[in-house]
């Protein structure tokens, strides 16, 4: 069963990428409590174990079931590509009471296994429940996500850079062809295999494409009014998110370029900013910038501006020089698995 999104010309013009620290926070909480999602994030889970025990997540877990509907107002689609957590939390708090009540009722009542035991208490005062949920999410952000946000943002930025290049090179069909095995472009629209059937003509609303580190192994489509339709998919490279940078540099490449520049060149196989590359390799941003300048002048890397950031990536010449690597095809995607 699939979700079918009908596209018109205006929708193609309104497709955009975004990333959301608010979404990552809510998804991180679900990852922390669902064993089936944990194995890609075990190093992170070990680091947050003590903080996790101190958080009171009961209200949030009640409205974000493992199977069933999660209120969209908890994670409204970002209005721009560079959302800040505090701004997103303000948007959550600003949701109308009637909208919050509708979505909370759907999450608490219309769920497999029947209504949640705390349904009456959480629905008695929707405005108070919204504020309670905002406080829970703020605590989860501070304890579980904010310390690791630079690393997570680097991953999401790299994914957007790669997707933007695919879109520029081949259009929407090329972009969707390898977005996720469950997403396809067919007959002027997008098909998303989510395990349930739904159809919506976008009618000029466009589509937000949002990579996520914590959505794996699922894929999520948000279609309810008044939110802009949004597709959340697993970001490339999630499998290596918590791994230390690879130390193996081909000896010949290190002799040619020097060890640091060789490592930097290999790291640009995934588009990344100067700061992200410096963080990945454990060198200073100034040092990374200097080495990137040399590699750029040699025609081995090129910068591509995405919003206010410049992402560096291999040129065709750089790709020839580095050669194929064992992990080149690793995307961190979920294959044909169904979302949970």
C-alpha cells in the first residue's frame, strides 16, 4: 500500500529541503525506547543512558506511539532550511487549541490496542498538555540531542548537499530515484510505500524533503492540514554517524598529497562544510580551510553553495584519484524494510 502525491507544475517549484532539530529530538526519544531502532545508535545510547533515566518522558511517549499516529503539531515542517530549535519550539507552543485537541485525540484514542490509559487526563486541558509536551521536548533536546547536534547537523547538511546536486543534475525524477527504495516518481507524482493507502493532490502546496538521522528504519509522510506536506526519510551515512573517522589512507595517496590532505580529500566523498570536515578529521577549521584551498586549486574538490553554507565535494578528477572505496555505496538507508 502506498501514499500517492499528485504533482503539478507549481508543486515542482515549491519542493524544498529542510532539517529540523525539533523533529530529531522527538525521533531520538522514540529511538531510545524502541529496540528495533537502536542498533545504529548504540554509541549515542551509551552516552545518554544516565540522562535518559532522569527524564520524565511519559506524556511524550503517550502521544507518540510505536504504531499509530503522532500529532503533527509536535514537529511542524520547518519554514526555512536552517531552523533553530528554540524557534521551532515556539511554533509548537503556538498551535491552536482546537488543532492540538484534534491531533491529541487521534493519537491517544485512534490507536492499535485502544485508547491510552492517560487519555482523559491529557485531553482535559489541551493547552496545558501542549505546554507540558513542550517542556518534555525541551528537556530531551538539552539532554539527548543538543550535545551531539553539530555532528547530526553535519550529516543532514551533507545529505541535503548530495540531494541538491542530484536535483540540479537530473531533476525531480533523478532526485527521487535514490532518495529511498520506498519512494518513486511515477506518472507525474510521488509514490511512497508506507504500508497504508492514501492519496493527495498537492495543489500548489509543494513538498518539504527532510532527512533525518533518527527516522531509520521508517519513512514518514505528513499530509494533514494546515501543515505543508513533508516527506521525512533516512539520511545518507547514518550507519557511520557515531564511528570515528577512518584512519586508513592509501599509502600512495598520502605520499602524493600528504596524510592530512589525503584524509581530507577522502572525506569530501560526502559533501560537507569546512567546519564539518574539520570536526570529522579532528583538525582546526583554519587548517581545513587552508588544505581545501590547495585541493580546490588542484581541481580535486569544488565548493557548492547551499543557502548560507558552502559544501565541498569531490570533482570527477578527485574521484578518479581517490578511487572506489568499500563504503562508497553505504547510504544508511533502510532497504525495503517497512516503517515501524
